[in-house]
C-alpha cells in the first residue's frame, strides 16, 4: 500500500505556510518490534535538503509480518480459516517541516505501507513566493494494532504496540581546502591549518543560499600518511567568529595529507574538504 503524496505536501505546507519538502535519500533508520507473533519494522530515510525537484519513493515504510492464517478448529468442527488483521496510525513530528499523520487501512495478513513523495523547492523572486523546508530531525511513530479472534483461543491475537524511528533532513555543507602555514615542517613541529565552512540555509528570508556555519560548530582535522588509504582524525576544533572560520595547530610526525571534515548533525550533511600535503623535513 502507498500513501498519497499529499500526505507530505499537506503536512509541510501547513507547518511552513510556504511550500513543500525537497529531498533525496541518504541513509535510513530502522526499528523492529515484535508482539504476539506480529513483527513491525519501521524504516525512515534521511533526506538532503536542497534546491530543486527531488523524489523518494520510500521515505517512510512500515512492514508488518503476521502469523500465517490458520483453520479455527474446536472439538473437530472447523470454523474456517482465520487470518490476523492489522491497521496502523503513522505520525511524524520533530522539526518544523516534519508534521503530519497517515492512517493505514485494515489489512489481512502480512503487508507494508509506504509514504512516497516528489516535490520541488525554489527561491523567491520579485513576483513569486519561494518554497523551502527547514532542516532537523523527523521523528516517526507507527502505532500498530493487530487482532485475530477465533473460537479456538490458542489462535487469538490481540495486541497494540508502537514502533519508532528517526530520519533527518540535512542541509548541504561546503568546506574550503585548508590553508597551510608551511608546506614542509620539521618532525614534531606544528603546522597551522585554517579555512572556512558554510551551509545551504533555507528560511523565509534566506532561500537556499550558502551562509557561514554557526560559531561553535565542530570541524574535525583528518590525516592520511603518504602511501596509506586510511584517514585518521587527529584534532577537533570549533568554528570561531561570524564567517565560518576555523583554525587548528597539528603536530607533524610524517609526510601526509590533511583535510577538514564537518560531520553530520541533525541539520547538517557530512562534508570533507579537498586535502593538502604537508611534508616532514
């Protein structure tokens, strides 16, 4: 079963009063709960908040597996085959753009329910109002009710339970290639790396334009030794000031490459800068 696109459209429009959700799948969070032989798995995709038309056919998926249908037999009399029926209510809360609900109609036996969408975001112009979505966590909850009432009590199923999962709407990030204070450094001496980081902001006044990351945002410095394929985190610093600037002093023990990484948060995508080489003298 598939929920109509208007579920998301109505939810986001009602919350923002400006437009629809623009996304593309990145990753997903899944949670599984089992009660009285009924298993429910809820999966929520992360999405990229960006300008333009994007789509995700399986943003939220609820999959329910029930015990097999069985003959309802008592004292040799067969009352017929009885299946387990189920229905659910899916609710989305969290960030301003995550607000809505969908009722899953009653179904006999195992099945799934998907909430897909295809939407478009755009910048405002002098004559039109743009559409945008705010980034943050989307907390999805599915309340599942399953039942089978039989003459043979051994077949009875009567359970209500909730399964939860969280997806994130994240803004794109840019990290400049680090500036190095020197291209070669004596062993165990330090080199200063610096740069800046921005993110694509979406708001009523700033529609998908890159702005400096907030003061205090963490930036991780990673190192890869010459000849190695593995990046290792060597230091974490924070953005200072109002222009997204960061700076870090690192000890040089061998020749290799350095890069700056902004790791994913509830609102930001992961992004790594291009690398620079610092040689050990």
